């Protein structure tokens, strides 16, 4: 049941999607692209965002046929309750693991660069408790938090670009397509696996004040994300070069350590990390809420609030399963593959079935 004051605007939906796409992944993005496509990583980004745009259009088109229901609810209408529950349960489980992965990656970076003497368990539990307190009040406070903190994201990237360009050598981005188009396509496919951030459209469409603007919000989010990621990749490779970028664990932070503002401000990396932690916390909050909402609808609770706190120890325990960063990366690759099926394939299949069966109707049809 959706309360009248538990709504999100089109702009809030845009920033939720941007925040959900970019968490720890933005720090490792240049390494993955440089390793897969070399200096042509920017071309891979264009390809992956084009496919993600098609996926958003399909998801929104599917959701617009059931404007008052989430994915968990209309999946049962389209394919029947037993199979719908199986699909919905799989999505809910995937969000749960995604929340745990984001929490662990978040904690690993903080421990490595800021709180090296603090046990990882304390870091994870602290942020999960903070997220749980916020989420017990619904989607509207979450959306407001993301909206308020979002400006820090472009501000950090502007600082990164403006002061990083001084050290940049753009000849590192040549030659173009030296190894052909195949590596670029492969790198685009790998980048596409990181687009779990378009998943909020599966669950939050009924919460939008103007759901007919969902497609526009998604495409604006992807356009902003594309420009941001291209800029981040180009500056990183221009400063470090392709080879060094491909071998740095966190190339984004490596650049932040190099950047120096005059003779009086040399710890740009500390400022960058502080901003990154603040903004990335919103990613954790978004995934935590989606997990709670999906599970609450599977068990037919009227609101996700009763689920938020019981999920906390589950997410905490799952986030501690990997014993090190390498294991966490391996688990992450498996989760990315699962999400590729969930976000790119399943909604398209459900849309096809709904169209053939003539199920659902758009809001315009309902009003007519």
C-alpha cells in the first residue's frame, strides 16, 4: 500500500538511478575499461549505455501497463502466482546480495584508505544501522537524502577533471581502434553488467508522482552517467596511461593522490574520499530499500517497514562471507551475471507475454 506522502518526483527518480549505478564501481571503472578495451574504453561506454537505454525503455513500458503495481506484483499477474513468486523471489534475493556486496565494498574501501585500524565488522554495522533508521520512514525520506547529497557527486568529478587536466597527456588515448572493434564490444558487455542501477524502475514506478515521465527520467540519468563516466575514464587514462590504469586496483583514488592544488592544498584524495563516502552511502540506502520492499511484497506486508530491521543482520552476515577483496570481486562477477538476466532479459520476456495475453493497460487507457 502506497501512502499519499510516500512519493518521489521525476528528478528524484533520476538521481536515485544515477546514485544506484555508481558506488564503488566508479573507482574501478577505468581499470576494467583499460584492461578490456585499452584507450577505446570511451567507445565501450557509449555502446553499453545505448543497450541500457533500450533496457530502461522496455522496463518502463512494462511497468506502465501496471501503473499501480511493482515488479513483484505484476510478475504474478503475467505468468501466474507460482512462477511469479519464483521470479519475484529471485529478484528479491538478488537485491539482498547486491546490498550485501555494496556494503562490503563500501567497508573495504573505507578500511583500506581511512580507518585501517577499525575492524571491518564495526564499519559495516555502523552504516547498516544508519541506513535502517532512515528506511523505516519510507521511500520519500530516502529520495530526499539522495537528492540532497547528489550535488556532491558532480562537484567531486568537476574538481577531479579541472585539476587533473593539468597533469593529463591526451596522447595516451591514441590510437583509436588499434585492435579492432571486438575488444570494445567485449568491454561494453562487461560494463553493461554493472547497470544494476536501472533496477529501481522495476519497483519504484508506482511511487512516482508522474510515472509517465519515468522514461525521460531514466534516459536523463543514463545521459548524465555516460558523460560522467567518459570524463572519468579519459582523465584517468590521460594521466596514468593505459598500462598503469589497467594495473591499479583503485585508479580513481590513485589520480586523487597525484592531484595537487597549488602549494597549499595537497590532500585532494582526502577530500575526494570524504565526498565519495557521503555519496556512495546513498547507493547502499537505495539497494537496502529495494530489498526490503521486494521481500515485504512477497510476504504480503502492507509496508516494507517490518522487514527493514530483520534484514539488517542477514545483510551484515552475507557481506562478511568473502574473506578478502579478491573473493569479494569473484562473488561480484557472479552477481553481475545474475543481474544481467534479471534486468535485461526477464522484463523483456514479461513484456512480450503481457502483450500477447493483452494484460495490463497504460494510465492513459485507464483514464480513458
